[in-house]
C-alpha cells in the first residue's frame, strides 16, 4: 500500500525543496501517527501487540468502499462506515484473541491475532476480489500556495485530525473517570478488579476506541490515495507499529511524534534516492532506535522491559 502521493518539489532551489519535502513528510506522517496512536492505546492497556490491527482497519475500509460503490455514498457516510466497520472487527479480534487469554499469555494472543489477520484479509478479498477499487476523495481543488511552497487541503485535514485525536486521547486518559480506570488496569489489573473496576469491559472499550482511531486514519489515508487494495491491512500494521516503536511504547505524544518523524524520513529518502529505498530507510531508522534507544523517543525503559516479559 503506497503512502499518499507527494507534492512535486518546486525546483526553486535545494532549500525550498528541503522545506517542501519536510512539509509533505509531516503531513503524510500524521497518518502514521494516527495508526501508532491506536497501537499505543491497546499496548498501553494490555502490554500486548495486536498484529491484526491493520486488517481490522481494512475491514472498515471495505465496508466504506462497498457503500461508495453500490450506493454512491458521500465522504461523510463512507467515513462513518469505515469507523463502524473497524470498531466491529476490532471488538471481534478482542473477544477471540485477547479476552480468553490469561495473564502472561502475550505470545499466544499475538500469534492468534496474526491468524485472525489472515482470516480478515481473506474475508475482505472474497467480498471485493479485484486488486484495486476507487475510494471517495477527501477534498478536491488545487493545492494551497504559501509563497513558493504548496500544501494540499486533504493533507491539512489529515494533520489537523491527527493533532485533535491525539489531544482527545491524552485528555481522555488523564482527565476522565474512564481514563482513571484504564490507568488502574495498566498499573495492576488484579488490584483494579478488587476495587470494583470492570477490567474486561474497559479492555473491550479500549479496543473499540483504538479501532475507531484506526478507522479515522484508514479513511483519511485512502481518501488521499483515492483507492483501496487488499495490501492496506499489512501496510497499516507495519506503519503503525514502526511509528509506535520509534515514538515510544505506551506514549501518546510519542506515537504522534514517531509517525511524523517516520513520514519526514520516508519523504526525504524518496526524493534523494527514489521510491525503491523509501521503506528500507524506515527499517534502518527502526533498527537504529532499537539499538540506541529501545524505549523510543518518549517511551520508558520499564515499558520495554515489560513488553519482553509478556
């Protein structure tokens, strides 16, 4: 699944091209940050990786695509369908792969989520068997001109959505009763259960919230690309996971920051060396962070140690 198309460099000098590519990278990286945010919500609560996260978003995307192709639905209706489909499939994954697993069964839940990944991907392909389908555009019209620089309106919407959702999640986790319950479960699920917290319900709601965030990210990315393919699930999983690990395991601001940094590195490597090495540079950056700073930019060492034990 390719990232959103880039604005062409201005050709007005290396400095302008540097700034233009950085702007494009930030815009595209905002979608990675949204995907990483969903990963972070799940990992922060359960300390487990959900490898079927991308395919749940893809199921929502296919819901929206069917609505668009068969009924001519507009962008808002398609967005609602994508988010709803992602939430339903996310809860399905949680009920099958995570709810039945006992504490310490992190490997089993991760492997089972991989199996569900295959199941969801095949189900989507059976519904829409062609390799590529059109997706409604998020915004039309010419790019905005800021002096010699160009900014696409749909990229601006994607960036604003990422910043808004990151702020909402941060406030929900640290300023609401629901967030207090989540933090209690993160700290000690047994103690949280003893004081009356419904751990199972909170975990399911966290999965639903993470899937909704993924649905928003999926809709924005596909509306910018204006197409959907069966590879989108794997693409979303890889980009979200890499951005989360770069930004810091369990960190909400880190998820967004990791996505933005990943986008900037990819765009600059694309411009300097061509699209063939774009993903290679992303993997090199991930490896460098794992060696030099395994906790990520804003993560904590304790999170990394705990993730090795589950």
